[in-house]
């Protein structure tokens, strides 16, 4: 019988830093949902865009220039079922002039 491995993903969201930016940043860690072990060099990308990155050897990743709004994040790793989730990026506007 074929065993399906599942990917878990912890996400931390960081908004924009300037009033003129129209994008955000996603920071996270890719882990095995059963063992909680990091999945090094997993692929992370925003569906229907050219944005993507790879996790480091500890499973950590940073995805920059993520467009404001609802985005579908896809995480893939060889031997695992892909993980998909929707993330809302909200850009914080600065009050400085």
C-alpha cells in the first residue's frame, strides 16, 4: 500500500515597510506534518505567478515581493503530497508624509 507523506507549513507574515510598497513578505518553515522534522530545500511558490523560492537546510524560507491580496501558496517536496493554502497579504500604509 502506498503511503502518502504530508507537508505541514508554519507561516509568519510580515507586511510592507513603506507607504509606497504594494507587496509583502511571507516567512515560514516547511515541516513533515507527522514527524515535525524540517524538509530542507522544499519548493515554495505563489500559484499563477513567477514568484518562488526554496527552503534552506533547516526548512526555513522567505518569499519577498508577494502581491497584496489573496494568494495561493504551494509547497512541494519530492516524495510528498503538495500542500496548498491561501494567504491574505495586507499592506500596512505608513502615516508619514
